[in-house]
C-alpha cells in the first residue's frame, strides 16, 4: 500500500517534469535543436577537410602526361580548376583577387622521359597554413597515384614508393575527430546544465519549500528531477548517432551496446555534477554560469577534440585528467572509431565510475532537508 | 487647454490582439494633485500607466503628459516625469549618495546642484549619518522614502508611483505619505497606485478601473457618499466585484 | 493541548549578524484562525519556516500537533499544509495539472477531499485548462490555497496569502479561511494589512522580530487607553504640519481622509490653535481606535 503510494507520487513528479521540458521553448531548443546544429556545424563547416579549392593550372607545354594529370585533378572533388594558362603572368593577380587559392605549374618543356624539366611546382596561399598543407597533400597524392598507375602499366625499373595509410580514417573524414567530442559536449549541456537549472528553478519559485514540506522523501525529489533528463539524453544520443552515421558517414565500429552503456555512465556523471551545482546555488543564473564555466569550458578545452592535449603545458594536462568529458571522449573514440571492446577501455571506464560515485556522494551529503 | 492640467487623456485605448487592456479612458489631472489610480489585478492600471510614461504606444485615443504628446514626444515626457515602483527602486550595492548622484546624473542635473540638493535631501530624511552606507543595508521603509526622494530629485512635473508602500510598516507608510503631500504642495503632480484602501483616501481624487474602463472617478468623500460606504474598501468592493476578467 | 506551541524562539541569520526573531512565544488552539500581523521584515516568514520544519531555531522550542519541529519534522510534514509567501505553484502547468500534482504528492486524489476545496475551486474551475502563470494574483492565491488544502491538513500555514492582490479577492480569501475553520482546520496566516486583523480569532502584532501584543482584535483595540480624535481640514498637508507643532500633541498621523490625533488636555484648545495657524474647514470628532492605531501606538518610539 505504502509502496504503491510512493510509486504514484514518483510518477506524478516525473510527469510534471516532462510537462516543464515540453512547455519551455528554451529547454526544447537546447535539448533537441542544439545537438542537430552542433553536429551539422562540426560535421560540415568546421572540418579541416578542403573541398572545391580554386586551382590555376599553368601548362606551357601540352602533352599526354600533363593532360592526364589535369583530368585526374579535375575529377577530384577537392579541386575546381578555375583557369588553365600557358604562363604565370597573371598568377599573382589571380591570387590577390581571390580567384584562385592554389596553383599547379608544369615546367616549360615538361616531359617524363628526361631527368630535366620534370619538377611540378605547387603554389598555395600561405596565409592559411592548414589549408596550404592539406591542398599540397592532396595534389601530391593525386600525382603520386598517377605515377603508380603508370609504372604498373609500363613495367619501368624498380622504384621505391612510400604509401601513407591513415589508420581508422583512411578517407580523412574530419567528422570522425569531432563526433566523439560533440557527443560529450551535448551530454554535458543537457544533463548537467539543464538538471541544475531545473532544480534551482524550484528554489527560486518557492515551490521547493512546498515540496520539502510534503511527505515525499527529499531524495526522491532529486531522483525525480534527474530521471527525465536521463531519458531525454538517451534519446538525444540515439539522434546524434543516427545523424553521424547517416549524414556524416562516421561508422560505429565497436559494440553499440558498449557505447550505450558507457554513454549512460557518462550521463550519470553529468547528472551528479548538475545535482552538486544545484545544491550549492540558489539562482538559475548562478547555476547556469557555474555549469558553463565549470563544465562546458573545460569540456571544450581539455578533452582534446579541439586542441591536442599533447601540446599543452604539463599543468593543463594534469587538469585535463579531472575533466570527466576527457575520459568519455577517449572511450567514444576507442569504441566508435577504433572498434575496441571493453578490454580496451576498462581503465577509462573505471575513472568515470569513480568520478560519478564521488559526485553522487557529494550531492547526497550536501542535500538539505531544510532551507538552511 | 487649461494650464493647470498636466495629464490629459481622451479615449485612450490599448489593444493586445483581440484583448482590449485599456478601453477608452478619459481623465485629467491637475498640477499638484494627488491622483489615486486604483483597480483590481488585470484591470488595466499598469498598461495605462505605461502609456502615460511613454513606454508603450496607445492603439487609439489621445493623451498628453506635461504638455507633451504620448505618441510623438516620448523623450520629452521621460525628462519631465519621475517614476518609482515597488520592485525596482535603488541600487542596493551603491551608497545613498552614489545612488543620488547616479540618478541626478542621468536626468542631467548639474553637479553643483546635485551636491546642494543632496545635502537638503539627507537632512530632510534625517539620514546624514548614513550617507555613505550601502542602500542594501537600510530598512525597507527608509529605502522606499529614499527612492521617492530620488524619483523627484530632478524636480519633475509629475511623479508616477506604482504601489510604493507595499509591505511597509504603518508608521513609515505615513512618513512616506507626508513626503507625497509635501511634493504635491510644491506643485508636483503625484499619480499613485496602491492596494491599501486607507491610502486611497489620502488622495485628492481617485479613479477606479474595472475591466479596462474607468468605473468611477471622484474625491474619496464623494465616492463613499455615493455608495453609502464607510471606507474605500467597501466602495472598491461594490464597484469591482462585478469584474469579469482577470489578467 | 494547543495545536501550535511556540516558546522563547530566537533565530538569527548570517551567523548571528541579522536577528530575525527575539524570544517569540505564542500558542494557537485547535480550530483557531490566528493572524500574524506586521510589516515586511518583521519576522513573519521566519516563523512560518520554523513551524513548517524548514528552519531550525537558534534557541527555544516549538511544537506542531504535539510534534517537535526539530526532532519530529517528518511527522509534521505529513500533517500540515503550507502556502509560502512567494507564488509557489508551477507557472507552466495548468490549474488542473497543478492540483493533480499536489494531490498525488500528498498521496491523495482530488475526489477524496473535493468537499474541502469545492467552494474555492469552483471559482477557478472555468479556467482549469489555463496555465497558472497566466492567472491574476487573486486566482493564483485561490489555486495555491486549493493545493495546500487538497490533502486535508490539520494545520494550514499561509504566509501572506493576500499580499499583492486586489481588495475584492482579499475579502473573498478571508471568507474562505473563515469557512475552513468550521471544518476544524487550524489556520496560521500572516498579513501586512492591518485592517485584515479583524478577520482573525486572535492576532499577534509583530515588529522587528518581537511580538508587541497577542489577543483578540477587540481586546487589542480595547487596550488602547487614550482618547483618539479624528480631524479633517481643507488642506491635509498643512493640517498634519500644524498638528506636529502643537505642543500638547502626543501623536498625530494621517488616517484615511482624517488625521488621527492623541492629545493632552482639551481638544477645543487644539481646535483654536489650528484656526490660528490658518487651517480652514476643521472638523473634529471622537473616533474608535483600530488595530492600526494600536500598532502605531505600540511601535511608536518618540
């Protein structure tokens, strides 16, 4: 009888929480629009991939070889050949006006049979070093590929070829680097910030007083507040994974079950942190600020998905170790991209378990059954 | 137009979509008059007051405040009025003097005059010793008296008071009203809303809004007589109990 | 046994820097409607939070329904209804959803205790699909009262239920409380409006954390042992100023259309003094003191 009552109280509470979420446009926006926007943003706009680079080709001596190389370049999605010229006279003005971003220059009298006149020049806009590097690599790769094909056909004497293979990401899909980071970031915002704000809002509106002066166990208040966000986060996770798989072509190589289990663990860590924040603040704006500064910023900076941790000062590297998202990022990377099994991520998992147990204990200890 | 009229409203109307918040209200308020603006929650008081302060554009009708048109001359209106509400009055983390300097400054009072008037003000409120205390540390009643004095610091023609005495103790409330009387005596028109019915009787004239319209407007004594009531509470009850709408 | 017993309670905030209550003691009997009357900052809300077990006193003790507010807080929380001063319902939930939520929270249903809230709920029922945030102040308070009542509490704590709502709603709300009393529910309510004191069985006048007086409203005004005059004149401001100058004035203050004056000696002397000061249209009459007059007299420190 009593158990039945508690169950009813609990479900009524959870129903109420869902009302709050679905009636607040801002919460809905953060919950469901933000992840989609972030995925698209990181997936398409912010990758270090180069597409359709505007290229000038200078080809003074037209012959079969240069023609084949040019058509190979034209066929690639990385380049758009804007001009083909016979000399370099206008090249600089093209660069300055922004008509072209890079140029490929065949030497005068280009041929592949003699050792002279066989050097192809690549010129790029060095003001964007990342871009230059990527473009150079692409062009080198295309030319290398051509040479390889030709040598196989003609059986020329033995050559030494270097072959580069990007493990786990042979297509150099930039989304792969970002997706694990974005998942961590979104879980953080939804679970930590929204939970903290939802609880503090009850304090601000005075309804917390009424809830405390009710037969409902105070601890159930916390659980009931956190549970809807757990459910919504899992839905969110599914949306993100579907999007990254089908819109961005990021594969899920490891076990889906393991990925979910690890994600739920991370969500619980975030919720626990949200609870700690809500216990120590009394206003929504303060809760927002603390979770932004205390969680979001470190997640962006210290997980390694935007800035490589190896390049940071040793102090920052140490600090990164206490950011939960860092460990989750490693796990997602290992499971999703590298396809590792649990034996490959058990250390990181243990760290996350330790963190959530600590945070949950702190929030339970700090939770007050009274106002002061 | 009569020179003594400082607030003039004729068929003033404000609609939000299908909802008529203020429905053709007309009235005039004279120089130095203490005009009580009463009404139930949602009767349209706040909307009407916002239009007169130049914060909200009327849907139709005419109104002028201190001789300025509420449609076109909102900036001039703002220079010539003072405003004080129960919710926001002064910066709690500034001292009394800093608050006065700030408000004097934004209304363009000359620094020399700010100094002189500040001394007079502190003396009048008997808070010379607290001049450098933070406003947050003062009792509520003091804050409200100070807030009122600051609202009329730039010597406006009209001061709008939105429930200025909510929750203040009876003695301080009366001291507050003495300040209002004094301002009226100096020729400042006082436009005040209140939920204390005894305070309504301190006003020279009262208008009572019900469902967006002015249901009654007269001196407290006449209103009581017309409704054969002992006090304004009963008058209010008789007029507003039939109200259909709420916010 | 009294339903509420408060004995020598002291409470301060910010590590003793701000004193909220000083030796507060009072009792409320079963089925009594008891009013805490005083301005903001008097300590009313602190009393409510102590009695609803949300705060712990620095010293002293208090019991609600025989349970100690510190030790037996769980029992008390099961038996009382509480309506805090701030609007305490969910603005984004409808009237119906709010009421349902609180009913379930307290382990009951709307149907079970509908008779208790029927009169109040019927007034807001036409809007039951409307969100609470869109209601007027008066309707919000009626809904809050329904929510506090839905589990048929034995004691009802109402912190400033009439603050910020219009006079019509105020009258209605007090009517409702008087009706609830007949159901045997003990009610402790606070208000900053002195004129509402007469609606209570007994009141405590409270100022700056101290109780000035506890009694029935009639007895409190009966204790006012000075003669009170109501004076009216053409110019109120001039009248108030002149009254303050009159040497025999004990106390004088505005009171509605009139000024209330406590004066030593013959009131005729005052009248001629005022005339000499150039005050016109003077009208003097005897008047009976109200709770507000008493409050002013008791908290007045010349």
